C-alpha cells in the first residue's frame, strides 16, 4: 500500500517541481513544463496539460494533487467588482474579491484581494471576518489558488486576462501566517508563472510588530499596509485587540525601522466610523505620523449589522482628510468597490453559513 503523502502542486515552486520530477525519474524540463501549466496557464485539471505524456503524468499524479477551489458563490457588482466564496478541501470557506480599476480616473489594473486564513484571530471591532473566530491558516497553494482560479474563470471571457496587483487584505492576518504568505508571494512573482511584480503586491497587517521587522529583512520589495484606525492607545485597544500586545509605541518603532531599512512608504489605513471621525482624532493621527514615511488611506467603515457601526457623511470624511493634508500627511479617500454586493471581507461567508444552517 502506498502511504506516501501527496503534495499540492499549486504550492510548489519551479525548483521544487524539478526536484519532484527528478526523484521519480523524469527530466528537469518536466518540472519547468508543469510549473508553467499550473502557475501561468492556471489549468484546473490534468487533462488540460497537453505536452506531457500520460505515463509521465501518472507518475506525477502519484506524488502531487491538483485540486481547484470549489466556487460556492459569485456576485458581480454594478461597478464590475466580483466577489467569490470558495470552499476548501476540508469544507471550510474563504472569500476573495476581484476589483477592476479600468477607469478614466485610475490606472488600468486588475487587483485581487486574497484571504490568508480561514476566519481571523484578531477580532477587530468593525470587521465581519473576526465575528466567526479563527479556524486555521491557509497553505501557499490555497492562497495562490485564489489567483489561479479567478484567472482561469476570467480567461473564459477574456483570454488575455491577467491579474496585475494583489493585496493580502482578505480574511485573516497575513503576518500570523508568515511563511505561507511569503511563499505564495514568491510563487506569484516567478517569471514563468503569473509574473506579478513584488511592488504590485501589498501585505496588510493589524500591527504584528515583530513580523513587520522581519518582513523588512526577508522581502523589502513587497508593499506594506498597516491597519492603524486610531492614534489613541485606548481607542485602538477597543478597535484592534492586538494593540494590547503591540501598542502604538512599539508598532510605530517597528514601522520606523521598516522604512529606514527598505526606504518604502507604508500605507496606514484608517476606518472612519460615525461619531469617531472627529477633528481631534485627525489632529492626533497627524501628530503620530509626523516624521514617518507614510500615506494615509481613509476608509469609510463597512456597515455590518452585528458591529452596529455606521460610516460618517462625506463632509466629515473630507474635513478629516483636510486636517491631515494641512499637517503635511499624504492622504486619500479609498475608491469604494463592491459595496452593493457586501464586498467587505467576511460578510458573504457569514451570509452563506447562516443560510446553510
């Protein structure tokens, strides 16, 4: 009986695939062919691989498995945003979002917001994902699989479709699944695969200070976004519980070290909540970011019934931005995508789970 463990082919680098092929008596070029079929062409099953003979494929299939994610739901927004709910092999589900910024006022790009965990352990007060708790980390193959499955689906409509940007801002805290996230970034960056530039990928963190420092050493090219949301420790404790482990002083020191080592600007994300987007908050935020290589992204909070939070009116948001601008802090109001299809992370999954019960 063969008890050898089979590996997910979508989570293997070209070098790893070459090694697998050599171990089972196949030439190196088979590994390179496989990588291109899986990562660049985004094939969904073995039958789509046309230039590898059946006997060689059988040997490969004994060592590796190719298992696309199971698409449970897909919603298309009036602005073109697409939200996907995928089921994993163990029955858990995750969400990801495709945002098409092919607009007159934006550069032409197709961005996918991917998940890195099933659920999330952080429990931010305004986020739907954390309401269901944390189940497990995703593997590199499951992270990359979101890009590959969306690419495969979209190429049916447009054979030239290509994801241009990736944001690790879906379900989960990417820096608490550090190794698998970095491996997935390396896979997506490989020239023989999706060939997405490091600088076109951004990791969003709730503020895991030690991993921010480590990221500066391990991959200084990838973008970094920090979910800041408040410049007041007490308020941030309530909004983002991880602040109790890594309070603002420690977080900002890590951010300063990151920019000194990488010379990369950090995007600080601030959710604007009705009643909490005060002018005093804006002044405090301006003070905290003085001297930091920073850009602030203001995000109207997503209305989620369970959180009881609402977004401020546009006038309040503009006043908040103006205070930052006057203090020399670069700022933008996020271009909203997919509001009509509950594109905020966790919302679709919670809706699906409640319907299934």
